[in-house]
C-alpha cells in the first residue's frame, strides 16, 4: 500500500471507536484501539487495553477495522428507541456491566500462597483477593477434595479456575511443568471438556512457559506412588489431581466457564511421602514428624520442598497471563 | 451570588499570580475524566462511545492527583463518563481537596445518594448535578425515565448532609426558555448553591446530530431565558460568560483554559475536540498549534461552539483586563443583573 493510503487508514483508525487489526510488513498482526497518531507513528492500547504500544507507520502494511464501532452501535441504539425513554433499570452504556470475579480454587494453603504472590495480595482467612489485568480475582483454599459449590455461591464468579499442584502421568513432565486441562475425568470415567474460548486464549498467553495441554485425571484419593500413577495413566491423560473434576462440574452446573491449570509437583516416577495421602490444609507438622524417620526421609522432604517450590513459582508466573487471556477471550466474544 | 467568596478570592489570587508572572496561556479549570463508562447514554453525549475494554479502564488516584499537580489549575472538574462509577472516586476527591483544589464532581446523581457516605462535606467539594431542565425535558435529554426524580432526591440528601451542590444544564435546540425559567426557580427552591448553563457541543460521535444549537439560536434562547433574571437565581458562572451566551458580548475561545486529562493523556486541543493527546501538560501547552482553533481560525468545528469550557476562561480573563470589566462583574455578582 502507498504511503498516502496508509496515512488515510491511520486517520480513519484514529477516528474509529472500535478495535482495529494492524498487519505489519513482517506479516505479523496486532489488534488494538488506536487513540493517537503522530507524524511517524501510531499509539494504541493492546487488545486487553492494558498496554500502550507505539507502532512506526513504516512498519504498517494494512489496517483492518475488525472491532465493532461503538459510536455506530450507540447511534443505532438511539435510532431504535427514538422518542422512547429507557426503562429505569437499564444497564450501563456500551454493555458495560460490573464484571464478575475470577474465582481461583485451590486445595491447600501452600497452593494459595503461590496464587496470593501472583496477586500480590495477602492471605486472610483461607482466601486472597486481588486483581489481574484489571480483573477482580478471589482465590480460595477449599481443602483437599473440598466442595467448590459454596465458594461459587458466595462469589458468583464469571470464570472459575481450578488451580494448584498435580502429579505427573506423562513421563516427559518434570516438577514445575504446567498442565492446562483440555478435559477433566473423574474416577468413574465421567468427562467434562474445558470450554474452548477461555482455554484457547489461556493456551495462547501461556506460550513460552513449559506448559502442556491434555486430560487431567481426578482421582478419588492421592496417587502417591509411581505404581498408583501408572495405573491411572491413559492415552491423552497427562496429570492427576483430586479437585478439578468437582470444580468443573460445579462451574458447569452454575453455567460459569472454567479452566484447570495445574503445576506438576511429583513427576510420574517420584513418590510422595505417606503423609501426603492425608487430607489437610497444611502439612508442616506431619512433615516435621516424617523428617524424624531418618536421613532418607529428610532427603525425600528436601526433594518435595524443591519440587513444590518449582510448582509454586510456575503457577505464580502463569496466573498473570491467565488474567490477560480472560480479557482477550471476552474481547473476542 | 452563586460562587462562594473564598473560592472567588482563590481564583482571583491565582489569576493575579499568572498575570504577574507574565504568562500568556494558563489553565483555569482542569477537566479530569477518570473514566469513560456511564450509567446513562444521553442523546447529545459523544464522550462514552468506546469498546468495553476501554470503558472498563479508569485512572488511578495517583494519576488524577499527578495530573492536577502538573496542571496547577485551582479548580478541578471531575467529569467522564459518570465519575461515581469509579471505585475510588471518593479517594480522588479527598486527595484533590487535600491539595486545596476546588473540586466540582459532575454527576447524573443516579448513584449519589448511596455514595454520600464515602464523602465528607468540604468548602472545596461541590457535587455538580447534571439537570437539563424540568422533569420531562431532563428525562428526555438523558433518555431514561425517572432520572429527574432520582437526581432531585439525591440533591436533597446531599444538601441535608451539608454538601455543596450545584447544577449543570446543557441546552439543545427546542428548549423552551419559559420552562427553563421555571426550572431555575425549582432548583433555587431546592436549595442548590448555584446553577451552570451552557449550550451543547455538536460532538460528531453523539447519537443525535439534529438538535445542537447554532450560534444565533443560542443567543436568542439565552437572551430570552436569562433576560430580566430573578434576584433569587444564582449562577455558578462568570456573569460575563452569561452575557456572552445572551449575545451581549463577544469573546474568542480560550481552548487551553480548561485542559482535559483522561485515559489517553492530555487531550488536544480542548475538552470537546479530540485531535490527539500530549503526554505531559507542558507538551500540551507548548506544542499544540493553538492558532488552528477558535472562531477566528476558521476551523469549522469551532464556529458554533459557545461551550463554557472554552468561553468561561475567556470571560474570567476579560473580567481582570480592566477596572471597568471588573467593576461590571462584581456589580453583576452582587445585584444578579445580567
């Protein structure tokens, strides 16, 4: 396209009250809201409206007006109701409503602390509240194999994320690797597929981290030994946890989209100490008792602590990206 | 008198300081738009038509305070969008009041009554309630039934709790001057401190493009509406600006008088036109080609504009330009005559 052609498109994009897609000369695309332009550049908010970007005009090959024009929409709404007043309870302009929360459900305190670090918020009474990419997030520790329905009823979220640690069923997975569930399956074989829009957006934003997608098996009890995990392994199954099926079931029943994101704490060939089978919120005292068993027990604990630290760090890195994924998936809806 | 003496003195001191410093261009009112989302979609508004991701955004308290510090204007008008939809609006108002800025929090008052607990009355804080006329005219203007009654109840509640309350009315083609006079009586009876009036600006993004007032029609409307003003009426505006609306005076626009800061930066050149954004207030003042704006420039978008954000600063400035103009302003403020 000629320089004059680009200049004309830039002026139109500046005047446009919707998202545009810039195609760059290198073939890459960028979706954003143009709010200013200069002699040699374009200023825009990215698709999530969280980052300001400046693009040199020389890099732009084309601009497509891909988002809905809010000004035209407003005009059409006004024309439709011309002469008639809105009822008293009309929601806010532009379809803007107070967005619901994102509910992150974890089982134990240690998982909650990882989420809290991602939110940069403290843990208070088994929960942490913060924001990710402008989204209000509530993380709740519901206990191992806990019931997620109460948290759903209390928080009325717009997205539920089952989050925390998992055991590896795929031998290729190491401690700290992330698993984004394509589906969750319970001990009876019932399966729920993860809603596609948030999952695909999440997968895109998690790119660059060590993350695989696959089926998450939800066992009735902790699969602590390599033998137990091998018994659960099936084609496509990559990890095992206790809660994700119950969370997905509760979210589906409530009509709320869900995601399951887990970090591997015990790879396939690693065994967990016996106390890990107990359903507890915290494992400090059992671990201290176990350490008294001898040097081998201490070595097991050191390895477990290292793996848990890696898994926690992985979740901490992944969660801010999920906030971004949420905004993107809603922008595309 | 619609403007408290303390506020007038503060503004006078500020203007004097600018003149003594030999400044040619200086701001009078910071138009702060901390968000674009609104719970109404008024027929003549072109401020809120953005994608939902932009509507969800808002300026932080720190950004608002820093914009006010950067600008230095003694008055801050918090507009939008509907400012009361901002989750930290009370903190913003409190921080600005703490800096002794006279804050006009412009609101449609739908949320005012339930948000009053979050604010503390102060001589620096005034709720400027959007009221475009009597009940039917106002509800028609905001395109929603019942809003006039909600606003009147909120005004009563705010006044009862000791808050300063003013009204702001934007007028369009078809306004009945006699009914507006009755509306002024109603507002003063309600107990508001003062009223503000202005013709609407023809935003190109506003849904209704047919009812914006042209300059001559504005003069006729305001002359009939404000002619022989009642002694009971108080306007929270410069009398010279009201005389300008009535066609008794002519001013050129002062587009830098009410600079606007919002999510995108410092808006060029004024509150109404969006020709781009500066990153700093200094960049706005120094790098904007001001000769492209105002009636004399021939800019077609400025020809019918008589909006307060461009002409009120001109009127205030004019009042300080000669002892005669100053005496006329004071006399008008005291007697209420225009």
